[in-house]
């Protein structure tokens, strides 16, 4: 991959030709097969879905005592507090990437700031992120979602990046529900599975 100038996976190489980034249509052309893209939810629907995911995450976090937030489950290399923060941070990264035109990997590796130490502070941060996204979506023209963002794993349209951000946040919400119940925390509401319909979520929880 380094020889072909590919900095990170995912990528597909055939001989001296390569496609970098998540681009199934270009992959198909590279290997000479027909490709029919899966239908995507519209940006307006995706905006509504990620808002619901964030709202559910905020309400769940509010229920979590300090020892649960500080717990590191065996399936993760981060604490529950870090996982919940990650849901909010990755969602905020979407609009930062759209505004800047690039999306570095370090945004998704951000750690929880010291001032976000308890459930109230974490939920308040999540609520602020949700408000920022709502304002951004309200002011975004439809053509914005056709703009290309230079994401760390390859160029992506705004529509594709929003879809990935939405299912990424939704996948972690699924995990947080399981972890909360494992530690005896009763979620404030059932997992909003209808908000996941039409998203390319992984079958595996982990």
C-alpha cells in the first residue's frame, strides 16, 4: 500500500492501480464487476435519526452513576464514560468536517476532558452537541451534502459521511444499552430500534 501511496486502509489494489477509501463503486470498476449501490436514507431523515440517537444517549448517560461511567468492559479499551463521550464527539466531528472540508482521524481519538467528570457534565456536553447539530442541519442547503470531504480513510460525500456518522453513533448507543443493563442501570426508555431502520449497522454488537 505504501508503494502505491495509500496512507491508510480501507483500500483495494489491483496491480499498480488502487482505490483508497470506502468507495464500493470505484472498487467494482477496479476489479471489473457490476455494482448496484444500496439505497441510502435522505440527509433529512439521517439528521432526524442522529438527533434521536443523541437524545437517547443523553438520557441514558444521566442515569449512570460514577462507578459505571468509570468501568472498562472487557469488549472495549475505553471506559463507559469515554464511549459515551465518543458518541457525542464523533457526531460533532461530522459538522466540523463538513465546514472544513477535511476530517482527521485524531478527532475520533479525542479523550474526555477533565472537566467532564460526572454524568451531569457528560449529559450536558451531549445536549450541547445535539443543539449544534440541529442548528447546522437547519441551515444546510441540500447541495451541501454533495460536497466531498477529505476523510482520513478517503474522500467521502457529505451524504455518505452523514450516513456513516449516524450508524456509527447508533452502534455505540446499542453497546451502551447493553453495558448499562449489565451493570444494573435501568435505561429510561427502550432502545429506539426504529431509529436504526435503513442504516447499514453491523450485525455484531462489538
